[in-house]
């Protein structure tokens, strides 16, 4: 039977793929592949997927890592703060999705830059640490 560490290692192997999928979704959204009339719907779907991803990290992976790797505390604290910022951005996007498509596209550009930095940091710091778990 797999241990919690085994499950977390398996998830870590998929983390970059999940992030790449979210990046691709956001790129498609920003490129206009979503019809302008449907931009809000596509944006809300992307926001829901991103929220689910971060909720899973915050409620499942990070608490385990808090106990298993206390040395990761500064990393996990930073990631939690960044998750809070992303959640604020998502609330902004939801508010804009019905009101201002041009502002929505601008905010998507900002979110893309912030998420890319967040994902890179998370992958660089967490994947090696998780793979080294006993």
C-alpha cells in the first residue's frame, strides 16, 4: 500500500505537467482562441481549474510537507502567500469577466506573468524536496 510520501512523490512527478497544462490553457485564453463572447466562460473555467489545483496543494500536499520537511517552511510560506495573491487575481477576473473584456485580457496578461514565476519557483523548490522524502 502506498504511503503518503509515495503518493506525494507521484504527484510531484506530475506537477510540471499540471503546471504546463495550466500555462497552455492560459495561453489559449489570452491568444483569443476563445471567442470574445465566450471569453468570460473560458476564463471562469480556467480560474476554477487553477483554484482546485492550489486548494489541493494547500490542503493536502503542504500540510504533509510541513510535518515531513520542516526545512521547507520558508518555501511553503511563500507559496501559500502566492496562492493568496492568485486567489485575489481570480476574484478580480471573475468581476471583470462580465463587465470589461478589455480589462479582463489585460489582467490575464498580468496573471500569466505571475503564475509563470510561481510555477517555476514551486517546481524548482518542491520537486527535488519531495523526491528526497524517505
